[in-house]
C-alpha cells in the first residue's frame, strides 16, 4: 500500500500522516512515514537547499522542478521501491503531484514536460491513493505561522494557483484522488481520511 498526502503548505499533511501511520500500525502493518523532498541523505540535503530562504541562492523555476525531481528519483529508487517489495506500507507527504501543482500551475512551467520529468523520476510508480487536503491558503498560511520557508514566502496568490492546480489534477484522476475538507478539526479531517481509505483497505 502506497498512500500520498498532498495539499498546500500548512493544510495538515504532517498531522494527518502521523494519524494514518498510527491507524495502519494498529492494523498490524509495518509502515514507513516519508516526506518530500527528503527521506534519503541526498533528499534531505536538497530539501534544505530548496526550502531554506537564502538571498545568496537563487533557484529558477526550472531548476526548482529538477531539484525536487532529483530528490524524488533518489527516494523512489533507494527507499520506496525496496520498501514496497518488502511488503511495507508507505505514507508519503507529497509526491510528483506537488511538482505539477507548484512548479506547473503555480509558476507556469510546461505541464507536459513536468509530466515527462515526473515519469522519469518515479519510473511511473504511482500511489494507490492521493488524499488532497483542501483548505483555503489564508487559513493554511495562518496555521504555518511566522517562520515561512522559501516556498511559503510566495504568498496567498501563489497558493491559490497551486490549490486550483491540485483540483484540476484530481479531476483528471478521480479513481486515485480523494478531496478531504481540511478546514475541519484534526479529528474530523482524520475521520474523513479513513473514510476515503476504506475501499482500498478492504
Ligand atoms: N485540522 C486542523 N485544524 C487546525 N490546525 C491544524 C489542523 N491540522 C493541522 N493543524 C496545525 O497547523 C499547522 C500545520 O500543520 P501540518 O504541519 O500538519 O501541515 P503541513 O501540511 O504538513 O505543512 P507543511 O506543508 O508546512 O509541511 C500545525 O501547527 C498543526 O498543528
Ligand atoms: Mg509538513
């Protein structure tokens, strides 16, 4: 089982991933909780490079898409594939849908090329389910607080485009995507998440 949590910054991915891992463990599964970019030595270095605001490091949107994809390629090859082969269950915060939404819809990079890049990085490995935690950017950025990373600093207008991008992606793959109302309390969101997992868990 490979499940991905997606959504704009501050929507509740980390919170809900932890809940989901607990639920799976209760069912006796061995679960790996991963986040993107990261989950490997290279990935964590790239994460820090991409997300830490640093006036001396300029990253153009194309380079940004490639850096995320490099981290993803490493994660897929060295962690995801072996874990799935071992029968482990995986809960991953973000996957290539983030690249399509953030660098594609958000920054205007070519969606077709980003699809090809993502296919190359993931070798077409797709999750069973994508849970899209949907919340308005104002509320989400409010949750994040004051210490914004480089991406969060792009502000609410950018996040609106990213959110819209996620909605378009979800309409393209209705069997894989489920939209979760993430404006609700942590418990209520968690209950929705489990409902949206019911068919793939049975
Ligand atoms: N349903 C909720 N209602 C209110 N606050 C929430 C909810 N879910 C998470 N939070 C709080 O909002 C903040 C952001 O949540 P979380 O870190 O889970 O989001 P995230 O999507 O992982 O963010 P990021 O994209 O920055 O990693 C945290 O302080 C968390 O406790
Ligand atoms: Mg998080």
